[in-house]
C-alpha cells in the first residue's frame, strides 16, 4: 500500500544504548497496511496536556503566521530526513526529532512549558542552596496602577524602569536590603489580562538571612512599599496603592509559586487560581481563541506578544548563579535537549507528516505513542490523518 512505502522502516539508528534498543513493532515489518480499520480513533477521556499544548500552538500559528513560532514543531530541521518519533519507555514520554523548535517563552505553549520546567529546576536549586545555609526566601510582588485604556507598550518599559530603580538604582534600597540581609534575588516578569487591561507585574524571590514571620504585616513591607512608590514616580508610573501595589509573602508562597511553573500552559487558570476569572494569562487568551474563535482574544494575544517579544522573563542578581552552582541553559538549549535513552520508534516522510501538522495533531500522535507502545493506534491515526487530508483537498477542488 502507498502508505507503507512512506513510513520508514525501523531505522538502525537509535539514541538508546544497544541493550535498550529494540525493533519497533508495527513499523519494522512494514505492517501499517494490516491496520486498514478507519474507524474513529478512540482517545481516552480526561485531560491530556500534550494535546492541549499542541492545539494551542496550532492556534498561535494562525494568530502570528509570520513569526518563527509558526514553524515550531512544524518545519523539519533537515529537509532530507523525515520527522522522527522517539519514545522513552521508562518515563513513557514520546517526542519528536528533526523538527524545528522556536524556544519562544512568551508565544509558544510547547516551548514555554519545556523552558518553565528547566527554569523551575534552576530556581529550586538556588533556593535549596540558600536554605541549606539557614536562609529563607520571601516573595515580593510589585504591581502598578493601570486602566483599560493604558497602552501596554508604554507601561511595560516603564515597569522595567521602575524595577531597575527599585532593585539597583537607589541607595535607600541598598541600605534596606543590607538591613534585612537580603543578599540575592530572582525577579520574574509576568503579565495577565483583566478588566483593567494588561497587568504586568514582578514576582521577586528575595534571599534573606533572616526568618521574618508574617511579612505581610511587617515594617519591612512598609519600607519596601515606600521604595516602590519612589521607583514608580521615577519611571513616570502612577502611585501604587499599599493594598494592591506591593505584597510580601513568606517562603511557603515562594515555594508554591515556583512549583506551579509550567502548569499554566497545560491547565486553565481557573484550575489553579479559583475565583480569579477576570484575570487571564496570555495562554488563557489563546485558549479562548482556540475554543470559541473569539477574534478579540486573538487580537489581545497579538498585542501582548509584540509588547513582550524579546524581553527577559527571569533576572538573577549578580553572583547568585555562580554561588549556587546553577548552570543556566539558554531557552534554545532547553528546548533542544535530547533524551539520551529515548528510542527512535518510526520516521514519517513529509507526505505523512504534512496532514498531521496541517491539522495541528502533533500532540495527538505523541499521546497515542505513549498510550500504545505497539504503535498500532499511532499508525491507524497517521493513516486517518492522510485520508482526512485527501478528503479535504478533494472538497477544495470540487
Ligand atoms: Zn516553540
């Protein structure tokens, strides 16, 4: 059968050690043709993060067609080779090889999830190092007033300016940090969207030698607030209120905050923070567009993307990485990391890959490889995508 000739035979090349390498069932014998059952693919019920992330990426492609993200997990790195599908059996994790990855933490739900996971480990390592020495980590949150009419393209650089004043520029802050033995920090830049427009904010992990009980009610919070008000004034931002402009929380919040990284790309915010329905993450906007076709959400995602593109999400204070022996990898290094014990299960030539990517079903295929290691279901699925694409083309031509 036509299909049989396109799927590569089990390749001799594998990333697995020889002992782990095995012949790929369902493909090695060119057995795709056996599975001529074209009935609907039964997908297990329940939430499937893989499918969700790739579905969102499929929609980013529609919103930002000219950006590099639109080629992510879509175009091949080497046009001479097919798309590879690997499986790590121990972790039951399937992944692609020979596909371009954009490494864009702001726009790509698939890359952002991998990057967050990597950053989470780096930040945890630094926090653990600090705690082992008897220190504690507080979480400082800085926000500024904004309205539905505020232009994010002006507010965002002003916020960065204010943070610079707050953390680096002012003698008073330096004295304050010294007073509270704050020796390091990690600052994270985030943005959500609510009824008052875009809400850029910083979560700053403060590494202090002291253990401060109930920091929310502390004098320290008041002193930090005074500095933040000054920093905002210097950056031309309206005065933040004491209630909303600054929060200071203890270590348990810092731990909880970091442990949730990566989840926002997979689960709607409603699952994480109940009762905050008016506050959406950019990926919530994307999800809204994917599910309802809401053009306004697509427009907001575009505005957000161009405002934040190229901005650093994380900033570490000088010396912290070296002291905590944290080797920071670049975003591209994180997404390009290969799994050394994953086996190459099969390879798809462009004729078979195209219908899958065109339909945005890259996540479904990986999920099926994970669900059924015999690859029977994956092969039926590949064939189904090809048939669907053929039908679609026929419809277009008639
Ligand atoms: Zn990407």
